[in-house]
């Protein structure tokens, strides 16, 4: 079972930019209703795609520099990285299928 892991700025470069598989990063905050709404879907996607992709969560309140670096202005923001570069992005809540497709098209 591959649950989503919370990432700090210190871990971001190694775990996301240095990953050999695509990575979905969920930029979120504990006070964000839509973030909580998509949370279970993001967790399910992490489990369904374990071994093919990685899924991480970044709390924008604890990692504001990282959020600023990637231009996160609204949350939830789901950003896909591949080969150390941002390749896709979705802002706002959406159905699980849409979130999963955002990641699977880069596998």
C-alpha cells in the first residue's frame, strides 16, 4: 500500500525532481475544504498507481517558499512532475477520474 507522503521543502528535490517515475504533488492546506474533498481520491490514486508513479502532499502553510516557487496561487493545486520538470497542472477540486488521468497520461 503506497499512501501519499507529506513532503517538506528539504525533501522535494530528491523525492520529486529526482524521481525516475512521474510524480503528482498535491499542494494543499488543512483549512481548505476542496483540498479535504479530493484527499481520499488522491490517496486512492497513490495506491492504484504504486510502482508506476509517486504521489506526495505539500502543505502550503508549512512550505510557503515551495508553493511560491511553483506559482501556487489557489489550492488545491495538483502538479505533475516528470524528469525533474513540471509537465501538467490542475487547479481546483475535480473528480477522481480527472485527477488520475492528469497523472496517467505521463506514465
